[in-house]
C-alpha cells in the first residue's frame, strides 16, 4: 500500500510540472506581443511630445527610429525562442520524471521498507523522557557545584554515569575528573573516568587515558575494566599479540565465572582473527552456568520424557530462587531467560531478559551481552 501511495504522489507531481511546463492549456501573452504594445505606447508618447513642442520634429523622428530598431531586435529573438522554449520544457519534463525514478531506485537499494515505523507518540514520549533526564542531570550538577565541600562523591559518580548513558562523554569525563584527587576515590571510579576519556575520543585510548588506567590498576590490580582498556591500548599501538596475552592471562587468573569474561572472550577472538592466534572458548576457563553433575546426567538419560522435563524444570526453579537472592547478577538473569525460552515459557523468559536489560544499561555499547539481550527480547516479542 505504501508503494502505491508513493507512486501516486510522484505521478501527481509529474503531471503538475508537465502541465505548467506546457503552458497549462492557457493562451500566454508572448514577449513579442507585450513588447509591441509597449513600444506602440512609447511612439504615441513621442508624437504627443512633438505636438506640444517639447521635442523637435528631428528629435521625434530619431526617437521613433530607435523604438522601431528595438522592436525589430525583439522580433528576431522571438523567431528563435520557440526552439529554446521547447528545449527548456523538455529538460523540465525529463528532470520531473528522472528525480522520482532515481529516488525510488536509491531507496530500493538502500532503504528499509520492511522496518515498521515508530509511532509519533512513542517518539514524543522518548524525547520527553530524554529532556527530563537532561534537566535532572543539570539540576544535580548545579546542586553539587553549590555545595561548600564540592559535592558528594556519590553525586558526581551518578552524574558521570548519567552523562555516559546520554552519550555526553566529555561531560561525563569532567564529572569523574572531579573525584580523582579525593581520598575516597576507588579503582572503579578511576577506570570509569578513563572509559569516559576513551569514549570522548571515539574509542581511542589516549596517553592520558592510559595513565588513568595505570592508576586504577595501582589501586586494584584485579580491576577488569582497566585491564581491558590496557589491552585495547596495546592493540591500537600495533601490539595485538601483547593485548591477546594480557586478556587471556586475566581470564585464566580467575577460578570461577565472572560477568566481564564474556567481553574479554569476545575481544580475544576478535584479536585472534586478525593476529592468527587461536580462538578461545569461555567454557575452557570457567563454566557459564552451574550444570548438572555427571551422575545427574547419567540418571537423566534413563528417565522418561516426563521425568526428564521435571528434572530440567527443577534445575530452572533452583536458578530462579537463587536469582531472587542475587537480583544484581546480570549473567544469571540471562541464563534464566534462556532456560525459560527452552521450556517454552515465553512470559517468564521475557521477564528474566527484561531484568537483565535493565542491569545492562550501564554497560558500554561494545559489550556483547547487550546485543544478546536485545536479540533475545526481539525473538520473544518483547
């Protein structure tokens, strides 16, 4: 239907232009006719001036001769005008046809006609929410600046994180910078400052950002974010093998699964493809989800379909119970959402992935878990 509407609009536009270019079916006064009327009036004016004695007979004859010369010049030009007008009209008609045809072809190649449009009300709500968040951030900043002690550390940290979510990376870096000399600054706040500097430079780890991450590791050698960006700096400096080794060593230093390992593994495999190093399987370092024991697997193989389904459901219920006790476990919610999807419990799966999505809001856009969650929710219709 939308293509029919667009076609009719293009056809209507073409017809209007064509109708205008061809004269619109109305008699139009030519330049020659209008010039003849003007020059005739000028000749009569010369004759009246001559009768009143304003000019002499000789001056009158000279003025009439000049007027007649101008009229003859216009008549000669008018003889050549029809071809020029036809050529101009043909060009207008050609352009009127070619422009919509070219636009349609370009949209067919590059456009996305199958993507549903976003309702205006939804866009307006998002814009209103964005304005409200920006207003709240500005009010928070003014309040922090007005406080005699320079504002609470938690307040500046919240402001910096809000600016990061808004994509205002330079403002975020400025907020985090105010905390760097405070005695209560943590390694996490230092690395967040470095991350804001990297985002402000379109993903480049500058020497300044590198020094910030070095300090974050001095405060906490186990800070995974600082290690991640140190490896990124190595890769950008032309040392992908060093970056690969640093990331892999950091994963191997853990004895159980950590949420940040997936980001490390994704980065490792990206570097591996370019540097010719072996890919890594995260399961080799730590299990992503506590699974059944070998005895449980053996017992499940001997179960009936109903018993096996009940066994799987009991494991999922135990995981769901554990998630109520640890609601901040992003990866746990992702695993629970996947388990519910396998069981066909769409509503529960959407709820679990929805909780994971809220926890993932503060993650950088490069974190692969964000894409995994969005894809899962899309498949679930959420």
